[in-house]
C-alpha cells in the first residue's frame, strides 16, 4: 500500500466514524475548526507511515480539502498536469484557468521543508497563474512569500475554507450554494 493510500484510508476511517450527518451539520454551521479537530487532527494522530511529518501533513491536508470541496460542492480539479506542470488543485477547473486566470485559484500543498523547493514550485506555478493573490499555499509552517499562505491548523484552515467559499460566491461558481446532502 502506498503512503498516500495509507493516509487517505486513515482520513476516510475518521470521516466514517464521525458520520456524514455530523460532518454536514458542522459544514452548514461553518464550524470548520471543530470539523478540523474531529477529522484532520485525529487522522494525523492515527497515520502510521514512514514518510516525514511535513509530507504526511501536506498529503493529509490535500486529501481532506478534496473531500471537503466535494461535500461543499466547490468546483475543483485535483492532480492534473498543464503545460508539463503538476498542479495540486485548481478552483474551479483547467478550462476556466485557460480562459481567464483571474477567475481561478491554484492551491499548492507544501510537502517539503526545503524552502528552495517550495519557492521553485511556486515559480513554476506562476508560469500558469501569474496573479499572486490567486496562488494559495497550504503549509505546516508560516512561509514568507507574496502568495496567500494558510497554515495547517484549525484557525488558519477555517479561514481558508471561508475564503474559498467567498471566492466561489464572488465568481458565481457555487450556483446552488448547498451541500451535497441535507442534514
């Protein structure tokens, strides 16, 4: 089993233990910090893997974000390649990014402690998304860069979810503005 699979399996085990009804209730009430504690934090404590802490946290944050975006009906594409550049996540999709990049957010999940690697990755992503404010970085640690940085901790991650909802509403991407299923 790959490290990514092990992390994802642990996350979904915690999600299943909490239950869809509780998760949807927390999402509807915008209790993102509580949801983060119940799922991400508990999954992180349970993950048994040989990879480093920063990589583990980045992979888990990416999987958790993908799950939440699906539940919140936030349009996104994950793990795609464009112009030979691997992208972690795009809001809403590659078509919109190509058409009008100001209407798109590129999300980069940090999985390395090497600042040179992080900065190089951002420079590569900037070839596609030239607007710094539309490159969002999710990291274990604070990083001094010109792009938006959200730390992998409950308050910052909650702001990230609020900001992404505001962005999708502002750009009229959340047409129904409901969650996948009702509580």
